[in-house]
C-alpha cells in the first residue's frame, strides 16, 4: 500500500496539501484532525470538558466516528450524523487540541486510522502520523509555515466562510502559538518532526507549489491519469 504521512502544526496548510496530493494520485485522503474535532464535539454535547481525562474516556465506548469521501470531499460522521460543517469553529478547534492530549482518545482513533492505511492507498495528515499512527510509512513529510502566515490563513478561512470575528491577527497568532505549545508538549504522541520526514516550509508557497513539492519527493510515483 502507498501510505503518505503529512504532519505539521495548525494552519500550515497540511490538510489542503494532503487533499491535493491525494487528488493528483487518485487515492484516499483521510483528515485525521476532523476525527478529533468530532470527538471534541461529542464531549461538549455531553457536557464533558475536553480536558477531563477521567470523564472523556467513558464516552468512547458509545461513540462512533468515521469518515468517507463524498464526491471527492471528506465528510466526518459522529454517531451517524454528518458533522463536517459543525466542527470547523474556533471553539471546536481548541477543544480538539485539548481532547487529543488524552491517551485513550488517541489510541482509539489511531487504531481506526491504521486500519484505513492497512486496507487502502492513503494520504493522511495530522500531528503525529509519522511518529505514532504510521511510523512505518515509507513517505513522511513535515509541513510548516511562520506563525504570522498561519494566523493570516486562519483569519482568511474564517472570513471566507462568512464568520464575523472581532479577533485581530495578533490575537490569532497568540492562539496558534498556544496550540503549538500544547500539541508539542503533551506527554502522549506529541507533535514532532521525525528524523526521516522531509521538511517543507509553505510560508511563501502557493498551494499548488506545496503539492508539487510533496509529489516531487515521491520516488517512482507519477500522478494518476484519467
């Protein structure tokens, strides 16, 4: 199986790049971050704090999270409900970072992600795909960009969806820096760049350039033809 792992911090563009690579190669794309967002939504709906390491694990036994592509777009389902549009808020983003620090959550979702990779050619992005979920993946990348650029992209994303927010660029930069710290210092499966991951800085790249940068580093791989 062709397994491609793309890791990186929030706002680096890894999900968009991973989607583009998967589309070019005509293989499956799995947004693992969406699965954590769905779990965060479940906790909030149940009145459980995403940081509560004792109250969250019991929810896992009665939670079903899966993803499937619908006309080339990934849809994420929580207990049978399509929550794709509900999990892209700032509140859920922060909650997902918190809940992902709970080992039981990462273990459950990582098992589901490994099963996908075992059965399919897949491009998978997240924060610990190359280090924890798919440590034996033959193709690993670490995608990043400056904090300022990542914050600007996040603001643009929110506003392009018609969301009115009063936060300034410095506000979002602070939020992203805090999330970087939380993700990289958590005790279990932290965000990190493994030694065999190819580093790609997207600060001054267009999306197409970043996709090309990944594809150019895949030995013996060519874009699938129609």
